[in-house]
C-alpha cells in the first residue's frame, strides 16, 4: 500500500449516510492498520531495523507530506490512525432548503461522499439542533449540494458512495415517461462526480447511461451465502432448491444455484401494468406460474430489493401452496416501505417463510429486532472498494466474487 498518499483520502458523510460512513471508516482504519503492520515488518527485516524505528520512518514521510492533525491517535513508533472523516456542516432552512459547508481543506484530495437516500429516520442538521425526516428527493437534493460544495472546495476526485441508486426502477420506457435513473446520473455527472459505488443496481442498463462517469456495482452474494450457511437447522442437501422470484432475477439466482451446486427453478409472474402497486396487499400481479419442483424442499430466493413487499409475499404464499417447506429470501436492498414490516410479521406468524436475509445498505431500525430478519454487514466490502480505488488497484475480485465463494465452501 502506498502510505505516502494515506491522508489524501477524505470521506464526507451526508446526514442520511452518517451511520454507514462511520462503519466504513472503522473498516478503512483497521485495514490500513493491518497493512501498516505488514509493511513495517517487511521493511524492518529488509533494512535490519527494529519495528518501531521502521514505523517511525514511514510516519515521518507521511507527516512531511501531510499535517499530523489528519491522525486520530498513535505514537510515531507505531500505527497512527487516520481520521478520514471530513468535518462538514449541514444546514436545514425553514423553507426546506439545505446547505452543505466543508469545514476543512480538501483541496487536491480524493473525496468519497457517502449517502443513503432511503434513510427515513430523523437526521441531524444545524449542528444537531434540528431533527428532520427526509424523503428520497430531500436526500437527493442534499447529495447535489454536497457534491457541489466538495467541488467548490477543490477536491481532485469525487466518488459518490450510494448503497442504493435512486430512481433505479425508472430505467426503461413503457410509454410517455422519463428515464429518471439515467437523468439522475447525468445530473451527478454534470456536478462533477467521477464515480459512483453502489450495490446490486436494479438494472445493468443504467451503467450505460453516462458519458464519462464510472459506476462500480458491488454484490453482497458472499456475505449472504455466509449467513445462509450459518442458519441453525439448515442443511444444504438434495432437498434444497434455488428459485428465481421472476424472470428479471434469473441471472442473480443462477449465480447462487451455481455457487451452492443446487437446482434452479423459476417463478413467472404476469402483471397488469394498468394497476400500480400500493402496498403488500394491493399490487399488480395477476397470475404466477412455476417452472420446477419445490414439493417438500427448502427454497432460497434472492432479489435486489423489497419495497412494499407485495411481490415477495405473494411468491412466498404461492410456493407454500405448491408444497414448499422452509422458504428463505435474500434481499440486497431491504427498503420495507410503508407498512411492509407489519405485513411480513403477519406472514411469518402464518408460516409463509422461515427467514429473510438483508444487508445494512439501507438504515432501517424497524426490522433489526425481528426474529425473522437477519442482517449482513457490507460496510467492509465498501471500505475495501474505496481503499483499492484510492490506491489505483484492481476491483476484479470484489466485483466478481465467485472465487472467494468457492474457497468458502472448500473450507467448510
């Protein structure tokens, strides 16, 4: 790792992404600490130095190239913990406008802005004096003003860390409607964003909507499979089948079926697009058909997101009607919009499913204490991605994690 550029990395946390950013920073600090210790040991052996003296030499170079104030703690003869997080003030005005102010110099830095546009819990403005619940559009506007502030402050590179890409379901035209997913990206690109890091984007078509902006689409399949394999009483035997909840999720579930070496079945849903899904009970699915066999089997389904939950609940009910045993779902982006949590509570009591595995890509306190919900932490994955991008290293093993999944099952 190139430690001479360590303090050139800065993280700006938008109000909605503060929790996610803080966890990412902890992983960044721990990752740099481990690599610092490896580098110190190698240099000490190569130049016949004791470890503290080798560490002091590395820290001396860092302190010459950047002010020591960038560190949280640490002696000169050991690892000095980088601060990474940039002091930022967010103001909320009575008419609904927001303002972002960068409170320290970030000129020439590689800046990563973290935002969770689906965080619908109160967030703090005006130095903690104002608590405000924001909509997706409010969070998006906050993102715009933050990107602009970072650019005005002279950042060299701006990367937007958005675990969920906003408006990703508005990605193809079915009539006289906009391609809003593309427009959001182009607005961000025009503001000066160089790259976006996101998780399981709803459609790959969105990645082709930009001129120069790069979009890194991460996957939580490794973390989900680890959690699945650790479920109590679950046996991955011949009575286990992977089911794609619809045709759009075939590739995702084919990946899981291949990794787990299990058969793949498919649910085909016919929809009435003249109706809009309002909640879990009132959706636009008119009929479901099954290609495959789930009789007496443990079923695993993976999808990118769950909103009101109606589609997933209807699929679970259909699978149980077809004789399925345990039904387990994995959701990369657990929105649980509206009254979705209460609907899943009722479905769990009725025995429609066994567990739902979701990530912490979206801040959602309501589901964390539910018996039926298991959360997997993907902040380390984002920290590794940030670290590699900052150092100019390849992301191949993070974007395609089949090798680490194969290694996981080889060890078990």
